[in-house]
C-alpha cells in the first residue's frame, strides 16, 4: 500500500515524477535509439579502420606508430523529456495564445 495518503500529495508527486517525451512519435524511441547508437558506433569503427588502413598502405613501420586516439565517437543526443507540470503549463499556455486566433486571422484576411 502506498505511503502517500492524501490526493493532493499524490498529485504533487505526479507533477514532479511523471515525465513525457518531447518527440513527435514517443513510442518510436525504443526502435530509434538503438539504431542511432549502432550507427554512431559503426561510424567510429569505420573511421578508425580507414586511418589504420591508410597508415598500413603507406609503409608497414608507420602502421604501428599511428595514433587513433583523436577519433571520437559521435555523441548521440536524446530528445528532451519534461515533467507533467511542464506539460500542463505548456498546454495551458498554448490554449491562451490560440484563443481567438481564428477571428484574428479572418479579420486580417478581410483587410479590416
């Protein structure tokens, strides 16, 4: 049983704990994220292999001296997640901004 008893406490904790994805297709993340990670790793491995290959073909003695430590794996960024409180705030703000927008557009189109 939950230690949180009052509904106001529950709602307050939900506002802080619950998070939402900012992406257009939030469930796509579980497919897209591993793909992005794999692509970044492949790109890194390919770059290292190319540099070693070039050094190896130039002369065999330089191949052992080649330094690939300057090659960095691309940082893969996630879309931002935001809290339920932020989501509700954004939604209310959007409602306030869009209230009466249709009338304003019609007024502008009519030239009045």
